[in-house]
C-alpha cells in the first residue's frame, strides 16, 4: 500500500477541509482566510486523491503558531502528521513555536512533546449570554477610570507591539491590521497612558484582550461585554481565557458565562504564563 503524498493544498482541497473542519459559515470563512494567509500555505496529505490530513501555520512577529494539524483517525500513527509539519515549518526561521491543542487530544500532546514543544497552560473556552448592563455595574466597579481610543493599527502599532510582547510573548502587527478590518478594537488609557486593548467581533467573540496589569482585568472584561451589546447588539459571547488568568475567569463565571470546553497551550517559550491575556481564536490564539 502506497503511503499518502504530502502536497501543497489546492483551492478545492481547502474548501473540502474547511467544510469538514470549519463548522458554520463564518467559521469556514475564517478557516479559509487563515489557510490562505499561512506563510508557506496549507499542506495536504492525499490518499488516492482524497485529502486525509491538513496543516498550516500562522506567523506572528516573533512566533510560529500552528493553526491546524489534522489527520483523519484511520490514518494516524503512520507519521503523516510529522511529514505535514515538516512542510508547514520549513524555513520558519528563528522564532518560538506554539499551538493550541484540544485537551482530550493526548496524541497531539505526545506528538508536540516529541518535537520539543511543552505543554504550558490550560485555556478555557467560555461562552454564554451577555448580562444586561445594570448587572455589569458591580463588575465594572473599581479604582480606575479608563479613557478609550479606537485602535488605529498604524498609529498605535508600536504601543500594541510592546503590550503584546509583554503579555502574549510576541508582537503581531499583521494581526492587528486584520482585526481592525473585521472587529472593533479599543485602546484603554489610564492617565492618558495606554494600559491595554480589547477587541469585540460581530459574531460575539471577545478577544484578543491584553492588560498591562492584572488589577485592570475585571474592568476590561466589563467594558468588552458592554461594547459587545452596544456595538453589535449581541446577546451572546465567547472567549478563550488562559487558566492562569484567574481574574477574568472568575469574573466571567460570576457573570453567568459557562466553561464548555478546554484546550492546552503548547509552547517552547517556557516563561510564558498568559495571566493578563484573553485569546482570539484557536487558529491564531
């Protein structure tokens, strides 16, 4: 029996895999957009003409993030994932590597550990109905009064890069340009100094969110929930919250949101702890 070939994905391959892996229409469009923006494109494992696996990466300024590495269950444990990964990662350069893995996927964890990428922190997918604004008043209460400015990716690029390197571990200039096109981003100021940012999305997604101090996080979350209702009329939201970000997790659960699944953030940058960060999406975290 011939082993599957690993080839650059065609448009037809991507559409087929997006239909299998992407979920609803918005998720499929996002899947295709990230696959098409991958620095080396997407790579397919094809068996007798049929796609049986796919992988593609996402490049942050200082980080190589594996957005997708999937092999059909009946084709696993044959080294196909490693072969796809070699093509996806070829010429990645001197960057650190990361991925967001489903918590129950122990095979993927073993695979990444074998390739020198450690398991760093759990990440919780939180979702639920956005509380009414009057119910958010206790959440918004705090010692700080923040100013707000709409994010301009070009004007604020240096500020965003500095926050991202401190909080997320990597700058992401191209991401902010993309976020600004499709979401509403707000830079938060304290005494006219930038101390964080928040994005909210038309589909109810909150993130990424970054804060210079853990003390600001609960108020940032309240701002995001109110902004979601006022900007998009949304009644439902989702977030990816690292388990180390206890303040946002506790506040979200107290606001009635629910934990519905979990991931593990894998990285070969051991100092990263993500306690002042809320993620955007498993394709880019």
